[in-house]
C-alpha cells in the first residue's frame, strides 16, 4: 500500500456523506465522524429537465433571463395596491355576466369539481336565484347554462373554493404604480361558509345579508375615507405578528381602524352598523381576502415579461394545482395533482375526511408572505402545526428559491429582512425546494366546511412542465 493510502486509512477519517442518509449511520457505527450533505440532483435527475435547465443556463440566455426577472421583481416590489372601493361583481369584474360563476385554481369543468367546490357552486346558484334548491342547483350547474371560469382569468382571487357569483360584493384594489386592478370577495368569517363548501340556509342567509348590508356599507365607508394604502398596512401587520394568510389578527385590527370612521358616517341605521361591527369582530380573518387582492394586483403587473422565469400565480381547485409564469403570457396554466394538507384537525375529524389542497390564497405565498413569512408570525404554528423553529426555517428556505427580498415588507425577527420575493422556476428545480403554503383544510364532501389547517406544497410536476415550456420558448 502506498504511503498516501496508508495515511488515509490508518488515521482518523472525517467523512462527508453525499448521498443516502442511511450511509451516515453505517459510517458512524465504525466510529468515524460524519456529516451528510443534504443534496439532490437538479431537476430530480430527470434528463429532459436537466437539459432544459442547461439550455436556459447558456450565458447569453441567462443574461436575458436575469434582466427579465429583475424587471418582474421590481414590478412586484414597487407595486402600490390601494383599496379604492367595493362593488358587486357584476358591476366591477371584467367579463362577469348574470350566469357566470368564478372559481379558484386552474380551469375545471363542473363534472370534475371537488366536493367543496360543488357545494359552493350549488349554494351560490341558490343565493343568486338561479336555482330553487341545492338539488335544482346541481341540475342547473350541469345544464351548460352556467359559464365557469377561474377567478384568476378575470383579475380576481378567491379563497378556498373561490366561488364568486354576480351579486357578491368585491374589494376593488388599484395598483397605483402600474394602473391595473384586482378583485376579491368578502370574508364570510365563520367555519361553516360557502368558500369551504358549506351551503345550507344559514350560509345563504349570511350571503344575502352581506349583499344587502355589509357590502353596501363598506362601499360607502371607502367613499368617505378615500383610498387605503394596503402595502403599508400589510407591512405593519407583519411587524405586529401576522403572516397575513392564516394569521390576520393585526391586519384585521388595522383594516377596521381605517374603515371605522367611514362605516360610522354611512347612511345605515345604528342597528345595522352594530351588525357590521359585530360581524367584523367575529373572526380575525376579515382582512384575509384583502391581502389576497393586494398580492394579485402586484403580481398581475409582473405577468407577461418576455424571458422571465418568475412565478406570478399559484392556485388550486381541489383537483389540480396550477401555476402561471411571467414569461409564459396569458392564461398558460401548468398543472399537476393537488396535494393533501398536513396539519391539526378539528375535534371529531380524521385526515381521511379532508379534501385536497384548494384555493387562490396561495397568491399570498407567490407574493412572499403567508407561508413564506412565517418567521414574522411564529404563533401561526398553533394553527398549522410544527414548531417555532420550523416557522423560521420555512422563511429561510424560501429565500433559496426566490429572486430577491422586498424591502417594503420586512420581518423583524430576521433583522428586518425583506420577505422572499419572486419564485424562480429554475431555482426550485435546481435546489429541490418547493414553495411552502399554509392553508385551511375543507372537508372532502360538500356541505360541511372547514375541518382544520396545515402545511402543503405544490407538486414538483408543475415546475418541471414550466421549465420545459420556457426552454422550448426561449432556447
């Protein structure tokens, strides 16, 4: 044996294990110190994905992509979404008709919808007077007389099932920087609600009250207060312990503080004003939809930039998970199977009761808050599970798959670091790290509603499809 070899095997070894973690146990059992490098091959080792990544890494093309991504992220960071009003969907949403029903996620036909979405659709049809009861509503939905479309294709976002019908009142949010608008409907507050698939008479009655009282009063309130700076309010909420997807205690207080003077000056009776105040106080989630429209207004401004690999939409319909990418303009959806949400369940429910991941609310993570900003809201783990250390780690991991940080929305616990901004399809596939989403869990069947909350991730398929489409287009 050579001198070098004898020195190697005769002395103390310090081993770095690059491969299966089980090798670490074998090495340690021999008394050698060992560290395992957490590594996976780019693109999951798939030749076609690696080839696409290599094609986009060619210097002349990589330079174009970096410039395009910088522009996309600048548009996200510099967007200034302002709450400028409230109005009925039929009056404010582009393309809305009396027989249009919008839903969350990528396109899905009635017959393919999940239980919660079918429950929400039938409830909305009864609410709109387009059906006499839930049985009739199912017939109407299947008749071909209803136009179903994704919220995202009408400048809207909708939480959970996302079902939006013509007479529902919407937030109207204008991006002051770029001039585009975004819309989302109002929070129903409680667990037994349409967006979770519940659809009994109590749900319908609440929707009627929201149409006749809450929506019109909010509309009058903003006419008195004037536009409200949502980016500034979002930044304040994160400084106060929200992550603005599933924890909205501070955000709701701030939004109510801004709206209260206008609500008090509205033309409604004191009794009606008390109803609205009590309704807002009934759940911290009142501001949740507001932040979704905030993110949508910013991300739409970044969509359609030639050469950009930045994700501008993540959305789920309970069957499929879909993304849209800035450099693939229009409604170019990349889809894969919706995933399970893992987290604490309400008493009496089991994991097998839960539906698959659903909702447009992942627009918050696409912008950089929600699951991406859990370091700002460690108390969120009481709802979605895990530990405070997990919450901090999620935010750090998301920095590895994003393009930049947003200096306008920061996290005190990380030294006022900006939230991770601009998910890059390339980085997701190069690192093997997929975006984290915290979200509610709806029962798999129609008519029941929310049964828990937890953590989920997109299927890696959607990013693989995106990189192949981008390589085909750009290379």
